[in-house]
């Protein structure tokens, strides 16, 4: 070995000894177990690590309740000064009826495009988008003033959702057989995802926002879509001949998805993570819309074919009540009031809207509107941001 190499090795050894000595020089205030500390070493408990969510998604307020931000009256500063209204898209009249919930009266009728299906709150809560399905436009409504803006051209917008991080709008192009990811403000097309099922229409997201489950109404199928990759990663046929899945809702703990089926007359229950074959829970004829209570304990299930609302209890995992509209009707889509006391539902085949007491199930009002009322939005509602449809807030 050369002298130069001996000197180099000696230098490395000396440096290592110096570092070791420095590491051992702890003060009396140092960590337990270090040199000069006042006690023996104590085991350090690792902090719990939450599973990684969709990049950019606001973290859940409660990891055990995706609806924790939706408590009564917990309005975002963005919407706290908006007037309380119920916006009803009339599919056959090409209008939106605006109801004052304090008086149960229609106070305005807004002309929109052809065949409006749903009124959808934007991710940032600032705009209501009317989905003019066959008019191939979205009409923006300013919820602060109730005024409609210039329609935006969007092809086949049956329904509209937003990714949990607010990065994209997702148009459910039902007849085009596409999921179209768009800019959430301009609605410019970013990516088109063709699908092989028929009638994509409703969806909801996993607790971490990484995927969403989509119902395909006309082929009786479900899709699982990777949110970030914008790709279909799972597809299955529902185990019921003639199945017609509708609304989709995730449980408060984020572990279970419920899918209303108007031909199977009940809800399909499945794990979104495993995406296994679901089980059917009968609710009533024409099971259609799913809406979670403000305390996250119950879900209101509209049975359009029999004029009833079933109440599902999440902790008990069973149906506990059924309310019947006194004069029949066709309860369809809607939402819950900001205080949680009233369930608002459109009467799809009866040109009316129902207001229902969420404590007693009593019908509070029956309000005439235009023809074919469908996906009405109660606005504003509590929550930090909107995932779309008639108002899925987190």
C-alpha cells in the first residue's frame, strides 16, 4: 500500500471518529437516552400515516366521515351571503323554476337550453351549471343574483361532476358514450374517455378521491374510473336482468358505495375498493335518488315509481323508515336544506316539487313547476367544495 493511500485512509478514520464523538455530545436537555440526558431511552410512537389521497384534494375534516364538512348551517364564506333558493330544471319546458324555500313559492322562471337535466354547483361553489342535454350547452347561473349568463357549448351534457382537487370537470356524455374531462371554468375539453357501456349518468368518489364509481343506466353496468389517470380501470354487469342503475353515493366512512336501481327497485351495495359483485337491498319501486342527512347518520332514498321515500340508517346498515307522499307522486332528484330539516325532491312525472320534513317524513309543500322537473339543486348548502350532480359537498 502506498504512503498516499495510508494517509487517505487515516484521514477517513479520523473523520469518522470525530463525527461519532459529536453525535454523542448531548446536553442535559437532549432526547432521553442521549449522553447527558436525564432518563433512559423511551420508545417513540410513530405518528399515524394517512393513505395518500388525490394530489391537490383538500384533506377530509374527519377521516371517518367524508360528509363532516356538511353539518347544518356550516356554509363556506363563498356562499354565506347567497339567498337560499331551490333551482328546478324542467326538462320538457326548457326552463329553470326558482323556488323561495321560505314561502314555497316560485319566484322566477329562467329560460335555458333544450332538455335541462340537472342544476350542478361548481367545485368552487361560485356558479350553478344547468346541463342542457340536447341543447348541447351549459347555462351558468350566478347564485348571488339568480341571473343566467351566456351558455357554453358542451356536447351531450347529461350530468356534470368535478374531481375532488378541482382540477377537472367531468361531463357524463350519456348518448355519446363518453366521460369528458374538461377545464372546470372554461369547460374546454382536456381528455375524452370513450366507454363501452350505455348511458353513463351518475357517480361518486372514494374517500381519498383516487377513483369514482359510475352508473351506466341503459346497459345495467358499473364503471370504476381512476381519477388522476382519467382511465376506466373496472367494469361489471349488474346481476339483475334489466337493471337500470341511477344515483350513486358513498357511505360516510368511505367504505361502501350505494347505487340506486329503478328497475331492480332497490340499492346495490358494494365495496368500491374491491369492486366485487354487489348485493341488492330492496327499497321500493323505482329507486332513484340518494341523499345523506346533515348528521351523516341516514340516507334518504326516493322511490319514484311508488311515491315514497325510504330512510337508510348507516350505523345500523338497514332501512328503518318509509315515508309516503299523501297524494302519490314521482319523487326523483333533489337535495337537503342547509339546516338539514327539509328534503326537496322533484316530481318527475307530475310537474311539481315536494318539500318533506326530515324528522317526521311529513309533506310540507307540493309546488307546481314546469314539465318534467328533474335534478333540482338546493343552494347554498354546507361544504367546502362541490363534486357536482345536484350537490355532493365535502
